[in-house]
């Protein structure tokens, strides 16, 4: 099981598109959740932060081993998600993987993630 938290920088001037992206994901949650099975994604959460006028998105996930990468998916939700990604995420900024120090998941919950 992989537990990750990664920070990505939003391109300048793309806040409104990020609004639309996050709304799209929330409005299509039923289809979004379908795509998580193939990725072996148990939990995926997106956080948003503004620091000194710069905007960042954080992806928190709990994921099993050997799942499909989103880039390999043919599902329409994943294709749209990647379109937003390419439009909004600043590829010149090196993503920051925060260091996992403690993972607190009760055994009964872990067992249901297999």
C-alpha cells in the first residue's frame, strides 16, 4: 500500500479553470469513483492552497500496488481529467512529494483495501 501527498503548482492565471476542474470532478463523482478501481486507488483527495499569491494543488492518496496509471485509462473521465491537468498544472515546477512519517489505518480498514 502506498500513502502519498504531493504538491503541484497551478499555472498563473488558471484559477478559474481549476475551479471548473474541481467542479467537474465533484459533479461527475459517480464516474470518477468507477475509475479508481482499475488504479487500485482506495482514497484520493485533492487539496488547494494559496501561498504568497501562488496556487498549489495537493494530491493525497492511498493506493494499492500494481494499479493502472491514469494516463493508460480509456475512460472519458480520465481523459477529461488529464486535459484539465495539462492546461492547469505548471510542468516547470518540480512536484514535491511530502514525506510519509506515520500511517494510522485501523486493521479492519486495511483489510478491506485488499
